[in-house]
């Protein structure tokens, strides 16, 4: 884990609860205590009601592939061993969308609408990256392609 070459987030007081939860194997997002809106990315104010009040809430970790692209070129040296790799926009069941990767399946097997669940990949002692894998039966649900 010490020679992780990919870009890492800068940990701040504002985002530390998110990264601490990922390290513990949970996907925690901010839920506005004024209006109930679940927000991501992390922000100081709710985009719906502008309240600063929120509670960190554990999400189900389930969602669907909203969109994705497969990169065939490394735009950062840390990704050169991963080419080709996918970057997916996952629609979480609770509402927000997150960019991540779909892991554990070939890039040509990923489809928009696939059911996914979060998994966690340790990067450093402080940072664990949330990624997604197809939920059991997701490929079977759409039939053999």
C-alpha cells in the first residue's frame, strides 16, 4: 500500500468522516438534517435548502451504472498498468451519483443499468477508495450478450 502511485484525495476536516467510513468499510454521505437531502460531493451547504446542518449517514452501497467510459490511454502515470480501465457514474439508490470504477468484471461486460454494490480498495493507511462491482446476477438479469 505504500507505493500507491495514483492520485489521492487531500484529507480535510470537512471530508475526513467520508474517508474514515470508507476505511471502516462503510459508504457514509451527508444527509441534510433540515430537508433530508443526501448530498455528494461533500459540501458545507445543502444544495437544496442551503442549510449547514447535516448528519453522516451510512448508505446501502447499492446503485446502478448510469454511464461509463473505458479509457485506453493513461492520462496519469499511475494508471498506466490499468489500461484499459473504466470510469463509471453510479446512481446510488439514495439519490446521489458517484464517479468510480466497476471492478471484478471485464470492461466489455459493463452495461448502463447494471446493478452494482460498493466495495472498498485500500490505497494507503489513511485512504480507502470506494469502487463498485456487479451485484450477484446483474449480468444474468440482462441475459448473455
